[in-house]
C-alpha cells in the first residue's frame, strides 16, 4: 500500500503541465534521434545529456525517461526498415522485421513492435514500482565493506558482459577508474592526477566523457568508413495496421517476452541481448507457423521487441536501488543523475523520494505518449531515415560540442571532449567496449571511498571484506565472475587441441 501512495505522489509531480511537456519533448526527440541509422539508445541519451543541463532535476529526469523509452522504440524502426540495428538488442528484431518489410508488411511489423513495446514497458514499469522498494530495504543496511563488494560485482560483470573479451572490458574499466581518481580527494583534500591543470581539480565531467566516447567517437568511426551511400529505407506498402490474425499471433509473444525480459534485465549481469535471443528461440519453437521463421514471422518481431523493452525497464531496478548500471544506456542514465550531484542507490529513495517516484510515474506517461504519437507518425520517422550520413554525423559533432560547452564553458573541456572522441574512435576500432569506461568514472570514486572507509574502520585489516558474510559472498561472486570467462576460454582451447 505504501508503494501505491508513493506512486500516486509521483503522478501528481509527473502530471504537472511543465513536466508533461518535458516528457513529450523527451519522447519526440528520443524517438526522432533513435530512428536515425546507427544511433542506439545509449548514444541518443548521451547526445542529449547537455540539453537537460539547465533544467531543474525533476524536469530533467522526466525528460530523460521520455528520451530513454523513445530511443528504445526508435531503434526498432531502423532495424525493421533498414536492417540496421542501433544496438545489439535490436539485432533479433531485424531478423524477422526486415524480412516482413521486404515482403510488403513493414506496417504490421512496426505496429507489433510499437504495441509490444507498450505492453512490455507498462507491465515492467509496474514491476519496477513494487520491486524497487523491497530491494532498497535490504540495501540500506549495507556497511562500507558491503558497498565495496557490490562495486566489485558491478565492475566485473560490466567488464565481462560488454565487448568480445573480458580482458578488453577490464582495460576499458581501468581507463575509467583512472579518470575517476582525478581531482580533489574527498577524504584528504589533496589534489590527485591533475597535472597542474586547475580545471581538473573538480574531476572529469561524466557528461563530457559520455558524449565524447559515444557521440564523437561514433561520428569519427562512420567518417573513417566513408559510408556515403547508406541503404535506402524500404517504403511501407499497404496498411500499417495489424490484421486480426496478426493480433492473435502477437499477444502471447508480447506477454512471454515481458516475462523473460524484465527479470533478466534486473540482474546485475543481465542486459537485453540474452532475453531477446531467448524470446526468439522460444517463439520459433512454440509457433504453429514455424516455417515462416526466416522469411518474416510476426512472432519473431513481437516477442523479442517486448523482451527488449521489458529488459530496459528491468535495468532501472539495479540502477535506482543499488546504483549499478547493467547496460550502456543505464551507464549514461547514471551520468544524467550525476550531473545534478544525485547518486542512485539505497539513499536515493530516502533523500529524493519525490524525484524517484516522479520518474517512475513519468515512465508510465512516456509509454502512453509513445504509443499515441508513434503509430500515426510512422511515416514521418521513415522520412528521417533518408538524411544523408555526412549531414547527420556533422550535425552530431556540432550538437555535441555546443552542448558540452554550454554546460561547462572552458577550453580545457573542449579539448577533453576532443580527446575522449579520439579515444572512443580507437576503442571502437580495436573492439574495446565503451560502457565500462563510463561506469569506472562514475563508480570509481565511490568504490575508493568504500575501500578506504572499510580499512579505516578495521584499522587497516583487509580481512574485513571476508569477515562479514554479506561482503564475503559478494567478493566471492565477483572473483568467480572474473575468473570464469578465462577458465571457459582455456577449456574450449584445450578441447579444440584434443580434437
């Protein structure tokens, strides 16, 4: 009952006229940018971070909710009509969705994606509203050594989940941790790693790193490939509405995809890739028309897209309650909170309860807005796909630079943005994941404080992390997650040698 009362208070904040406008703007901009080829939700949110800088925290976070859900929806449009998934989670949607579009059924494919996204996000947001307070009650009892164990799990799982190699993920994380140590030490007041540059005393701005690595890096990669002849979008033929048969074949995959996506997305090492592939395989086995898979089965769009969006809501559970980002988009969302000096975690629900519940309520509102706006505007989003890539990425460079300078006018900040853009380009070029670097910058100082406070309380005894059951379990989980990928890789090589 307490959650109902808090959610009602959240709706009273989210339904204020100004906040409704922010939510609508977020949904429209998020969808419009997310629809553009090669731009996934993480890049969409990173690119629009500076836009929200001048807003009050409540309005900014509510606009973020719209951008987040809008970017998730926009990625499916690109995957279906261009066979260009904006992120890895949309790859499965492209498998059947693009084949439906090529056979003249792009409208129903987009419609089942939109309605499936709505159903999944609605159910998953309800689950978020009632699951998050339960997790917070457990997390508020954490001591410094528990927080350090939790940070270790976050570092290891993020490094292992993203990218093709755990070692590359750890290297990216180490880069972020190094950046996170720059600035004035919070415990001693001493300057660290500032190299005599006064602007670095406040540390590296998360917004600058996120925009540089995601937006500038992506633009440089596209420029290096000379992609001046993008594939033309497939025109939508016939009606965009679903037939009765389409409805009958879609509603069960929507529910199954939601049931698969939310719990996996809420896990510290979840993400959206696993549930989308699981959903696709389950739908292929359960479908009465399994022979259509590979040539445009609507279940292959409905289930994975529902799983994708349910997982997106699921990632907000560890983000808001524990401060742990489990996806690249969640890492950038964490940066959005950080720009207002708001740290997601157990205390967020106590210190900023109105903001958190306003965010949850605005997720419901943004979800309804998405459905109402996007079904009639499918034709408009399709026209956006025709923007030439040189114009598109030149605009991204200008927009990212102006937004960063507006948030923090400084020559040093612009140089850092450029430098991070080059680093982002090199990381993509050599297949290093970007999200761990952002996570390292954000969580590094928190882990540093938790480690040092634990050692102060134990008079320098490192065994404090193993003496308490909760921190010992978390440290053990982190150790297993760190070592397991290397063991499995060694075993697979050993088996190949035997063969």
